[in-house]
């Protein structure tokens, strides 16, 4: 392992690296680590058929913001307002969730600067805790975190399109049919089929090359950022608004919190919604092998992308409150139209402005679906190379240099989740399961400072060890509070996570690592 590690971190000479690139191997996939940070092709001709570093810093930032800015900023404000019942506390939830997400992103950036591999968190966890824990993360990402996120975001896109196109629906008797009282495959079938078609179309665009996915990310992210800025400006500029709507800053004396933990529990319940809006910053790391100068650009993109998104979220929510009181926002929670952004513009500027926001949501969720779909397939690709996923997922398209089969498997499972119809429950499970591993990833900074203390670190996390420790403790607290406040969602999430163990032992026994793949650096 030491020769590879020294090679990877640039401790060999250029001549030694060139010699390493010239070594023949049966599968070009395993060679990507060798040349991913070099622009020159290997001696003797073209690059092998592996993942290539084609994405720059601007695209990386757009991917981070494209992952973050989706449906959450438009849909979660109303249920969050219902939980905390105070404009000041509502803004506090967005600020706290943003700061915690930024701390997590910065902790992740130190590791990403050290290990720029296509597996993202999966590759990091192999170095931190061993192969079994890394698999558990990858499995959870597949069955819950990543595919459920893709499905949930894409479904909002389908709902927004339905408001304009009115897709057909089945008879209510068909829509009421369920499997075990959990899955409702025929409910809102027109929207589901449109959403599934959208997922497959975006998948095919990414199948054709990471450049296509990057171009979609650049265009959609830039347009929706401009649209959200315009939404905030219009809300703040409306002459009929009032900054008095921002009071009270602290808890509302008349509020009644229907949670076991009172206001404390209500704040965490509201932050689940905010964290859904911030979720996705970790996904950039999955593209580590396809980003130019990843040791520099990944940390920069994470920090800039999360900080900019937090600023936009705060401005937009202040604009919402300038136009609409907290009680009006609460009235939208649970209603047929609970999209605060649409109703704010309708109140201030009429139906035409509401239509503009509906179109903005279409663009936003389309771009977020693309960004959330691009990266996780790289994790399944890396897992398959280690023999811990479907073997065919290790295939890299010889022409397009994309994890083509992993993209197809991901789209297929996302389609299954879309047909289930359990989207609101899935968003809470995504946050619960995600923060189990976000906390583990931040704690891994401490682990790697001990086990890889001499490794080059292009970026060292700000405020170490205090700020990473705060993030780890916050993750632990959020998980515990979720178990208390929403035991059913937490229990189902844990069940899906633990269901991965039989698959782990099966794949460990039946699917040995493909020839030429990198062995794990950590013993199990």
C-alpha cells in the first residue's frame, strides 16, 4: 500500500509516475488513480477507458449549489413555520442548519483534499473505518439516502409540471390500492410516470458523458440562482410588505408545541426540513476522479457552494416574511398548495408572478435532480470494483468514460421508490440516515490525523479540533432527537441500514474484488 500511497500523493518523481502510467493492466478502470491529476496522456497514446478529470472549479461550485438548491427552499418553509411558530426561530433554524452544514462540508473538505477518488465518502470510510463500514454507508446511500433524494426532488419537478399540464389520473378506487398499506403504486400515476421518464432522460444525458451532466449543472444552477436572487429582491422590494413580520425574534408566548421535547424538539423537527434543503453537499466528493486539480478544487467548491447557498436561503426566507406573516405561512402547511414561494409572489404581484415561481421550481428541481443523480453512481462504481456491489456496476463506458451500468441501476431503483409514493417519510429518513454518516465522516478527520498524520493535506479544516467536534456532537444530538420525536421514521431508516449486512456477507463471499482494483488500506 505504501508505494501506491506515495505515488498518489506526489512523492515519486515525474519519471516514476510516467513509468507507472505505462504499466499495462487488463482493466483501464483501475488505472484512473494513476493519472487523474495529470493533464498529459500516458506514454504511447490515448488515455485508457477510465473516468477522466474534465470538470473545473466553477462547475464543481455549480454542482454543489445545484445539489443544495432544489425543492427545499420553496416547500419546507411552511412546515418549518408550523413547528416553531416564530419568524425569528424560523430564521434561526435556517442559520443553524446552514452553519452546521458548512462545518460538515469543511471537515469533509480536508478528507476530500487527501483522497480524491471516484467513490467519495465510500472511499473515505474505507481509509477511516474499514471496508465493512464503508459498504454500510454505500448500501444506505443506495437504498435510502441517494436514490430517495433523487426520487423526492424529481417528484417535486413532476408535481410542478402537473400544475401546468394536468397529467391524467386513475379512478380513486385504483389509487386507493396499496401493498401492505405502505406502497401506493397507482396513486397520482400520471405524475409518477412523468417523473420516472424525467429521471431516465437525465440518466441518459449523464450516460453520454460527464461533460453533458456538467453542462446541465452549469446552466440550470446559474439560471435558478439568478431566479432565486430575483425572487428575494422582489419580495424585499414589495411596498405592501412589513419588516414587523420578523417579530417575535424569540419564542412566541402563545405557541403550543405538540412535541415530547417542547420547543427544543420543535426546533430540531424544523431543522430536519432545513437540512433537507441543505442536503447534498457531500455528493461532490463522488466526482473526485473527474474534477481537475481535485485536492484544491473540491475543498474550495464545498466551502464556497455551501456558504453561498446559506446566504441565498436566508435572504429568500426574509423576503417571504416581509410579504407574509408567520401565521399565513403556517396556514399553508399541510395544505394542497404548501409552496410558500408561489403564494408569496401571488400575494405580492398576482398570478403572473406566481407562475414565474412555478417555472423557477421546475428549473430548480430539474437541475437538482441532475446534480443529485450525477455523483452517487460513482460510489456504486467504486463499490463494485471492490466486489461489494453488483459486479456489472464496475463497468465504465469505453467511449463516454462514465459508470454507465451504475447509472442504469441507480435509475431503476429510483423508479421503484418513485412508484412507492412514500416521499415525505423518505425525506426525513434521508436526513436521519445521512447525519449518522455525516457525523462519522467528520469524526474521521480525527481518525486520519492519527493514522495518516504524515499525509499531505492541501486543506486543513478550520478550527480543528473544536469545530469538527461541535459538528460531530450536533449530528449525534440530531439523531437522538429524531429517534425520540419520530421513532417510526428512525426505526424504518435503521432497518434499511441494517438490512445491508446480509448483502455484505454475500458479496464478500461470492464477488471477490475485480482484478486490478485497489486493495483497502484499512484492515477490517
